[in-house]
């Protein structure tokens, strides 16, 4: 179960990063600075 959750989490992060790059949205770390 843990391995499956980790895989899903990594997949979600990868998808978010892909969309972020496509829309030129800064990461959450950069967003906090503003």
C-alpha cells in the first residue's frame, strides 16, 4: 500500500511540474517569496 501511495504521489508531482512549466507558474517556494 505504501509503495502504491508513493508511486501515486510521485506521479502527481510530476504532472503538476509539467503543467507548471507549460503555464510558466513559479513553484510554491518562489510563490511564497512574493
